[in-house]
């Protein structure tokens, strides 16, 4: 009660004075007690003042008790220091944070809780601000009793009347660890622990600034794993992740300590090498390739192999900024892919000639059909056990009047880019069906397969196939279509189109299996008839144990999923024997016949066997 002391005191005085006056009238029978009355009033005033002081003391004591309870209950360390820096009050949390008892801390000063360097910094920087502003808050490093350094948030406030300082300490070790973890997750790849694209961009800008300032070179290596997607799809994502982790370790072990290995995503890596020459870059690239010659041990302790395709760009010769250098390293990597994979290539300065060549190809493609520059060659498709020819594949060739022979892998992407792939595809389909009808008129009954671009496949392709068959009078059972794995990117739409084509009697094959977007589990959802094993696998079935195992797995899974398998690129009898023994019944390749003009392949078709 706020006025309890005052009311109680006055009440006692009034009772005493009343008793005194009553006693005076009853027993003394004297005159009115003026003096006694004045004394009574005076005593009442004195009593009121004394009660007020009592209430103030009681209130202050309660407030002090509440403050002490709050101090002791706080999770933060709280202490009061005198001007000499000695502790006058310490709560339990403060002692616990530093690992001392309260008794031990009372014999220390604040300087004993920090290393000498930090103490000096506080004296020189914090104390002046504290005196000026009356308060200071910041993050510094404290030292526990056991010598452990830890991050803390320190708040200081001056108590002017008491001539002291209130100190509040919070241990922020957990927060700092969480922040560090979040920062690491933002700037590092979660799977491999390598720096990610954001870290690369940051380091690249700083590295370029140093290279410009010091007149030094730096190199960017763009690395892509060969056939990683096939391994990932065939063996599962867990095995693919395990492979990426092992690859990351080999890359780190193959470069210098100061070099930065970055995972961009998927199976793409970048290495940033500062203060380096082209010859030194070459040595590191060779070291990386050598590191990949050893097998990778994945699931169930089985050996698997992969190889790197490496592109290299050099500052300042191949670019002055991060984007250009990275792009040119990427282009060099694709050149390594084209030159057989498992090698490295430097960026080639042929920008103007490349542009000129591309312009010539673009212009030439628009006139190639009218100028009769396209030719179809035909490669026999063989039943391996009997060597009988059961079909042919129509292959497009372009003889440019100025540039000579242009490979399909060069002009097909350009044709897709400029919108010429549709008329070219229409020409190929029409020409192939017409040729097959001519052979039939000579008594040659054979199925002809035509390759179809992903762009062509999406553009009213069913109507085009129906119209071509109608014009050439070729029955659908004598036409087969080979679509690339890129068609599988939109599996729902592709499935509908494939089913419609099959409904008219045309067979469907997936070409170059293992190099693109599909896996056997995906193909199982599509109404296809044949799967063609890419020639890059066939090339290694006798020299690479892992590749041989992969091909066996493909053949076995193909049987289980009711796909007929066709091996591409058979070049030796030993390869053919391997395929026959492992259950692959169909194939094609230079061992049997190279692609031939219509009149030459016709002679083989008349024999019906190679």
C-alpha cells in the first residue's frame, strides 16, 4: 500500500493524543489544553513526514529487489563496474559466460576478460565514445577462463550518479555459427562443398583487378564431364552425386593451392587460376586428365570411368572481363567435345573467320535445295547374327560450292536457328520415300529410316508424314523415323505425337541413346520400337570395362522393356561378336558398310547381305 507507513504512524499518534486529552479532562479538570493540542498537531505532521520517509525506503527496497531479481534471471551477463574497472556487481550469467565463479570475478577487472590487443582497442576506441555518448554497443571477442575466444555483443552505459558503468554481455557464438553456415550455403555448392557461381563471380572480379594492377595473366578452365548424364540416369542420382563428390576432390588435388575450383551446376566445373601462363595452364589441364584415368569406385564397390572435356581462356588475350573469359572457355570446352572428348583446348581466335563462315552457311542453306547441293547417302542396317540387310538409314550430306563438304553437326544447328530445318527435313523425307519406292519397283523390299529434328518434330509433323506417304505411294511399314533424345524434354507432348505416328504404321527409333535427355526409365513411358546405342559406347566396349558393363546393362534393360536395340558405329568384328553374345541383334557401322550413294547401296540391297 502506497501510504501505509504514513497512515499507520498518524493513526498511532492520534490514538495516543486522544487518550492524553481524555485523561486530562477527566482527571485534571483543568482549562482547555491548547498547548497539548498544538503539540498533537505538530506530532501528527512529524509523524506524516516520518511515514513518508518510511514509504520511500520501502518502495526503493522493493525496486532494488525487483532489479536484483531481473539481473539474476537474465540470460545475458550483467555487471556493474566502478571507474577503476573493478566489478561491484556480477550476475550468475556473466560469470558463467566467462567460465568463472562470481567470487573469482570480484578479484579481476574487465581487462582480464579480453586479450591485450582487444583491451587496447577498447581503451582507444570504445571508452572515448562511451564518455562522449554515455553508451556504446558493439561486437568484440572475449576470452573465457580456459583461454577460449568467443564472439560477444557488449553494451556499456554510464551511471552518472553512481559514478560507474553498467556492462551487458551476450554470448553470440551460436548466432555467428548460424550466420556462417547460411553464408557458406549461399556461396558454396551443397553437394560438393566447392564454391558456387556467386563466389566465382566475386573472386573473378577481384582476380581481374589484381591481374590488371600487376600486369599478370590469369586462366579460366571450363570443365564438363563426358557422358555424366548417362551414368546418372542409368545408375541413379545417388551414384551420380557420389561421382560428382569424387570428381571435385580430384580437381582440387590437381590444381595449385591458390587456385579456385568452382561447381557451376550439374557436371560443369570452372577453375580460376591467377598469375599463370598458357604453358602452366596446359600442365594443369594435363594433370587433371591424368587424374581421371583412375576409376571411380561408386555403389557396391564397382569401378566406373568418366573423363573431362576442358576449355581454357587466358586473360588478357581471350577477354578483358569475367563474362567474356567464361564464355570463351565454354566455347573452347565444346571444341574439346567435338575433338573426341577427354582432352583440353585453348580458345581459338578465329572470331571473324567463324562469323564469315557462319554467314556463308546461312546464305548457302537458303539456296541449297534449289541448287541441288544436298545429297542423301544410305547406310545398311544389319541383322548381326546373319549379316542380312533389313533396312537402310538415310543420311544427309551437303556439298557447298565454295566451302566443300560441310558436316551435318555444323549445318543442322544453323538450319534450326534460321528456320530452314523444316524445308530441309521435308526435302529429306520426300527424297528418301521416293528412293525407296524406286527400289521397290526393282523388287527390293526394305525399310528406310529418316532422321527427324526436334524442331521439325513439333511442327505439324504427322500431317507432313501422311502427305509424303500419300504423294510417294509408299506404305507406312516401309518407313521408320529416328528422333533424337532432345525430343524427350517434353515427354507428355512427345508421347502423343509418337503414338499418332505409330497409329498409321510408321516405326519410331530413339537415336544416339545415352548422349542426351532420356533414360531407359523415361523411354518406358513412350510407345517407341527401337533404341539405338550411341557409337561412342560401341567404340569402347572392348577397351573400357565400365563402358562394356554399361552397354550390357542397356541391352538387358532394353529386353525387359521390350525395345529392339540397334548398335551404331560398329567398326570391328570383335565389337560385333561382343554385341551378339550379349543379346544385341541389330547394328550398323563401317565394319559392314559406310554410307553410300543410292546406286552403290542398291547393289548391296540386291544381294540382301553384306
